[in-house]
C-alpha cells in the first residue's frame, strides 16, 4: 500500500541535486496522488514527466491502483512552503490577513516563518498640505495569515 511518507521519500530522492523543491503531496479521495513541485524559475513539463516516470518505476505495481499527477504548485495559488516565499522576494504579493483584509505589496524579506511586505500608503506629513505616498513595512508570520500569493503582473 502506497502512503504519503513513501511518496515523499521518493520525491526527495529525485529532488537531490536539482533546484526543484517539494510543495505538497495530496492523496485524494478519488484514488489520485498529486505531487506539486516548484522552482525559482518556474516548472518545466519535461521535469514533471521525468519525476512521474521515476515515481512509477520506484512504486512499481502499487501505483496501478492510483492516478498519479505531477505538476507545478500553480502560479497565483497561495504559497504552501517557506521556499516559495523566498523565491518571490522582490515580487508583488497579496496577503490575506485573518480578518479578511487583503494587503498588496512587495515581498521584502523572509526570515524563518516571518516575512515582511512593503506597501504604499498615503500619510499626512507635517508641513505638507496633501497626503504623501510613503513605503510602509508590514511584518507577518506565515502561521498568522490566511494566505499569501504571487500577483502576476501583465505589463
């Protein structure tokens, strides 16, 4: 019987020596195993196919009972692992706070499970008649927000 830990160990074996990283392994109720990987420069379909073949070879006949799907974590999907945050430093992200408020800004830094997003806000500045747009750093914990995702910019 295939279990999540067995699949995780095999994926980690395949990942050694390359720059991909594991995002998630999902065992669906419909006998589907979904393996999500990511890379700082994006995921190539050829590499997904290679990992799929590797898993099928290593799991042997047991995989026949399951539908195996290997793919990218998906652009625009919420981050699931710390490495995704690190890969998007300098990019625009959207933070969905626990209170439901969405904050958009540039992911400035990541330290452990904490990250900083630089937003722009209008503030009243002494000596100025009109509010001025200023950069504000907001600190978050990955465990204290509902989600964070990369905002794809079309320019």
